[in-house]
């Protein structure tokens, strides 16, 4: 079982306005795996992703979100309090947190896990701090031998079977340093502002190409009287440049930008 890339409706209850999100649909007991290259993640890291669970399948009364090892089932789960539609966060082995029926099968969620060099872990949900744990002694939430990976949503037969459900995930970001609270808030705001608005796109048709680009971007607007400003943001949400468009067609020199992903 694998999945497919899709576009999904995001309810207005998530960000305050509805929209569409690009992402990846995964079937029940399927998911994604990040292989931690030696020397990348050590003690500190930040991990962010947006997700929606279609159905909380039970039994058992858990749905796997993240797993750092299959040896003793360390990871982040949704503990089912009212299957198949409601649950709360379980940060195993540290226990449950949050409201009893916080997670639903309707809303989208952005989960961010930040671990600093001292072993303090903070979990943020939709831009707000949700839980805090001291992992300095156990080091349970550090990828390491023998597998050295992070698994998203997928179950594994070496632990309790069936701890998985179908759903949707987008915008997985993994860094090897701890984000500040301001950075966490920026990532959340970036997700909400990135939701595709069909009406706006149809009213102001434009194209930006090529993508990927190396030296220049070509911008073409359908309406010749538009004089927009193109703003460049890095993956952390920091604005690094802006360009005024004075005509309906224009080349933008991007040769000075470092190799990487940017938002416009």
C-alpha cells in the first residue's frame, strides 16, 4: 500500500478561512519514512508537518503519528477517546495531554516538535504550545541505532499491530536545530497563507516559470494593468527580497539566491 498526491479542502475551522492544500494521501497502515543521514540529527532538531486523519480505526485504541523506534514503541499517537472520530494526544511513554477529544477527523492540524540541545521537547499544535517534556535522560526522541529513522503514520509488525489509519500529510520540514517560538509561529502562518484560493486564482491569472529555476524567473500576468509586488520568503518564513512588477511581463534575476526552496 502506498498512496497518491492529491489536493484537499481545508475547513475554515483550521485557519479561520477555507482553502485547498497540496499533499499526499496515505492508505491505512502506509506512510512515510525519513532516514536520518549520519551526522544530520543529533540532540536538537525541529520537525513540522500538516496532517488530517480520515478515520480513527480501532481496535487498538491508538493511531500512530510519529515513531522513532520499533524497539519499545516510542512515538507520538492519537489516543482514541471516541472512535472513529475523536482522540487526544499521547506522547508515549510520557502520557496523554490536551483536551479529551481534541483531535477530530474533520480538521487539519500542524504538529511541530522541537527538541533543543538540553533535551527539552516542546510540541506545538497549530502554532500554539501544546505540551512540554524533559527527554534529557532517556534520549528516547533522538533517532539512533539500529534504524536511525523517523516513521510517519506507518505501523510496524514488531510492535502492537493495527496502530495506523488512512489520512493526508503535507509540507514535512525537518531541521537539525531547534526553532524559536517565533519561527514556529511563522511556519504556522505560512501554512495558512499558502492555502490555495480558487476564486483569487481565477480572477488574477498569472504564471511564474521555470520551476525549478536557476538564474531568472519569468512572470506573466493576464491583466496588463496589474502592478504587483513579488516577495521572496525562505523556508522559515523570513522575507529575503521583494520586486515590484511595473509591466505585465518581466524577468526577475534570482542568480544571487542560494540553492534551496523559496515561497513567492
